[in-house]
C-alpha cells in the first residue's frame, strides 16, 4: 500500500495517518432528524478517541436529516475529525461546488463522494432527484478544484482552493463482479485518495476482489478501508441479505444470527462476527484500515475497536 508522508494534499489527520503506514479506523456518525445539536454532541462523546475520522452521512437512505456540512462543524467543535459525505442526488454541479467551498471554509478536510441512494427509497419518494453528475465525475470535479484551481465549468478559482482528502465508496460484491475492480480503477484515475468498501460478511469473495485489485496495482495508488458492521439481530441479517442491493450475507451468518437471536444474544453474536471479519481483513494485502458502520449504534464502536486491538489510536 502507499506508505509515505510526501505529497500531503489536505493535512487531515486521516491522510497523515494513512500516509505514515498506520492501520486506520473510521466510523459513521449519523446526523439527527431534527435541529438539536446535542444529539450530535452526544454521539461525538461516545466515539471520541475510537477512530481517526468519522463519516457524517448526507441524508442517508434518502431520508431528511441535518446537513452533513453543518453537522461536521459541530463534530469539529467536539474535537473529532469529520469526513463529509457529499451525494449527487440532491444538488447540481453549481450547488455542489458552492457547498464544497463552504465546507472547506468551515474547516473540513476529508470528503467522501457518493452518487447517493435514489429518492424513491426515502421519506420523500416523489422528490425530484438531481443526479446532474455521478460519483466519478464528482471525484474529478473536487480534484480539479483542489489541484487545478478550476471550477467544473473551466473558470479559474482565484481565491483559496478547498484542500480535501478525497474519498470514494466501492462495492466488491455487486454484479457484474469482474467489473468491480475496473470501476475502482476509474475512481482512482478520477482522483480518489482513499476508498471505503461496502460492508463485508463474505470474506472469501472480498479476498478474491482484493486479489484482482492488488494484481492491478491499485492498492499502491489509493488507500482501501474495508467496511464492517455489527449485526443486531437475525432480522437485520435477513433484511440485508434479501433487501439491500449489493449486499452479500452468507447463509452461515444468517444461521448464526438466528440461533443467537433465539437465545436473546443477537447483539453479542453480531459483535463477534464483526470482530472475526476485522481479524481476517487485516491480513489481506492492500487493506489500509477498516470503516465501521454501526448505524444508530455508536455505543458498539468503542467495544469493537478495543476488542480488535485497535485502541488507543495512534497520534501523527
């Protein structure tokens, strides 16, 4: 993997840690469905010290939540480093670039570029989706702002440029499988500095994907963080297996969660499975860290990080 401190692009803690060769830990902090900043401050208090940076989701699952940019400023005030998520669903290229300048002015240094869940899956299914550009075009636009000091329309950016450590998401399990590494290569070519993957429950398939990725030398051009998540119940496992596109949840995992849930030990088993996945992916060539997605279960993150032997976090 890339292990050097030269060529710093944003100066973020996450970037410096990854470039120093340390194994990174990121996690998610979801903004509330309301205007109460104390909800974010409470989650920040739980997570502080247990990750190197934290994804601030952008109306995840197309459900209205507090602005990821505003929430990120609150997270910064609480002493944590945010990774602002930016989706293409709700903004055209003018609004996106405006928000990027504003986010940088507020102190944001990490950005995750996403196309975004379709609005039909959210709480306003009749809303008009924008999708003026897709995630790959968004990555390139951010890189052009940062490195070329130019807006997407070609005009020169004469003021201070937004210096983001640019992230992207990738799903090793979506069909057609043989094209997943090629899509990753396109995101890297567009300017992705780091990658966070879909949640991993099928480690065998993930290892197959990473073999293709490393054979192509992509792990030397970006930092790949393996996505993990603790399951809460058999119902959650079955929902992910049958209803979430691009998820690969094995029958073994579902059966383990079914037995554990019947014994009222679903969360304990879910944590155990998550820790097993972390242990396995840490040994995979090209994996530079893990991204923990404990959705609305922030309390699980400190325990996972501690039990995985990833605490305390290094200082760079």
